[in-house]
C-alpha cells in the first residue's frame, strides 16, 4: 500500500466514525427532547431534532470531545411551533432548553 492509500483509508475511517457517533448522539438528543416534552405535557413536533452546531471542547477532566447543539420544535397547544434546544458533550446531555414561552424550563445537567 502506498502512503496515499493509507491516508485515504484513515480519512474515510474518520468520516465513518464521525457519522456513526453522530447518529448515536442524535438518538440521545431525540430521547431527551421526547422525555422533556412529556414531563411538561408538551408535544414534540416531527419527533426529531436538527443539528445546529458542532465543535470540539474540553471536558472538565481535560479530555477533548465533541459538543453538539440540537434544535427541536414542540407545541404547548397543538396550534403553534416553539423552539427548544439540547446541548450534548460527547453522549452526555449538558443543557436542555424547552423554549421561549412564559416560565420556560432550562435544565443544565452536569
């Protein structure tokens, strides 16, 4: 194998890892949004989340990990769309924001 082939394999391996890791993180975010909406008697619209940001960050112990921010839409009446957000560091939810309605709930988890 040439050096170029090895580099291409490493790049494709990294992309495959990022894709699989992102799928798992998205599943965690959907589950967290669903649970937060159920706890507040809200409807999670479209039953999904959308990636809003992705960046590398250092955890409290100094390890480098990916931080992903997701947005989701929910409704409190069934006739409106409100926006909430979730932030994950690695596969751990560190912040969950159920929107901009009066008395909005922002949960910060550590």
